[in-house]
C-alpha cells in the first residue's frame, strides 16, 4: 500500500463484507452470523483506533486543526457508530436477532461516514502526511494489521 486511502479503503470493504455476512446469515445460521459480527466489531474497533491514534494526531499537528475540522467530525461520528454497534451487540447477547432497525441506522451513518473519509479525509491525509511521516504511518498500519491477523489465526 502506498497511500492511506488505499489501505483504509480496502479495510472499509473488508468490514462491509463482514457486516453483510452477518446480515445474510442471521436468519438461517445464527452461529455464522455471530462469528461475522464479532469479526466485524473487532475490525471496526481496530479501524477506528488506527484513525484516532495513528492518523488524526499527526494530521491535526500538520494542519493546526485540533478540536475542530474533519477529525472532530469523524470522532463524533465514531462515537455514534460505536453506540449503534454496541446496541446491536447487546441485542445479540440476549439472543434477540431482530436488529433490522439498528442495522439500517448503522448502514446510513456508516455510508455517509465512509464517503466523507474516502472522498475528503483520506486524500487530505495523504497530502498532509507525505514522505517519511506517511511511510512510517503506513508501516505501523501494516504491522498492526499483520499482528491482528496472526492473533486471529491462533
């Protein structure tokens, strides 16, 4: 991966596929659906940590936009996304599989959120964090992705 956009857009598609797998299987195969949801939630949490811990601080330092601007909006949306996903998880933990309303909320919020990231924020990050800083962030993203995949394989 040469850009933040490429790396994180690919992860968006992976997460989309896991959530789609959850939705596809929940009526006929709850065990598979729960596995997909668990992998999705774990991946979403990792993705948000990447953004908030690895990407946003250097971007805010480079642009001077701390506490406002696109990263502030993304953090607010991350809280909203976490809340919806946590509500779905609570339903599933109580064996309540009727989560269609929450899923629709999630898909609406996530669709707008991902669009803003992919069309505005990620290209801006790639522009602001060029050269050695960008290379180091990409190295960290790849490294943590490999560690997570290795842990999941065990």
